C-alpha cells in the first residue's frame, strides 16, 4: 500500500511539473490585482505586481488552512462523541457482567412462586388458601 501511495504522489508531481512547464509564460508573468472596495471605504485597492504563480500558491495555502481548521473542529466534536459512546459501552458491558453473574448464581430454594411460574397474585391466594383451615361441615343439618 505504501508503494501505491508513493506512486500516486510521484504521478501527481510529474503532472504538476509538466503543467507548470507548459504554462510558464503565463504563470511567471507579473500582474497586479485591483479590487474595488464596497461601502465607499476607499476607491480601490491595488496589489503590487507579482507573478501569477504567487497568487495561486497564496490561495492554495489559504484553502489548505481553512480545510485544516474545519477538520480540526470536526475532530474535537468527534472526540467528544467518542468519549460519551465509550462511557456508554463501559456501562453496558458492566450491566452485561452483572446479568451474567446474576444468572450464574443459583437462587435460594425458598423463593417459592418464582420457581413455579405463578403470578404473585395467584401465589398469594394459594398461600392463604393453604394456611386457612377448611370450614367444617355443620352437623345441624
């Protein structure tokens, strides 16, 4: 993979060098830039005469700086969300371990209705029915 990247970099350098060589008359000729200022601050601003390649390099570097700072902002945002997601994962892993531990430990035998699958209401009624004495038949009839 390293050689492929180096190959693409060398190819890009060759194409760029070839383009500069073919257009050197234009790129190295000096021009001045004039900008008419809005809101009447001044009439216009004029730069000194510089070769066109300087202007291209200046705008390329400014674009690279802008993209770097925007990616830096996204990087901090992603780091913050990564931190919260890692905390959530740790909490969920802790909960999984607690559930595994709870499933591995046997429950005491005196838990009663939970082992029979009865609902708590049915278990309560059946327990009270077992503890109350049955009514005795009346002998008077």
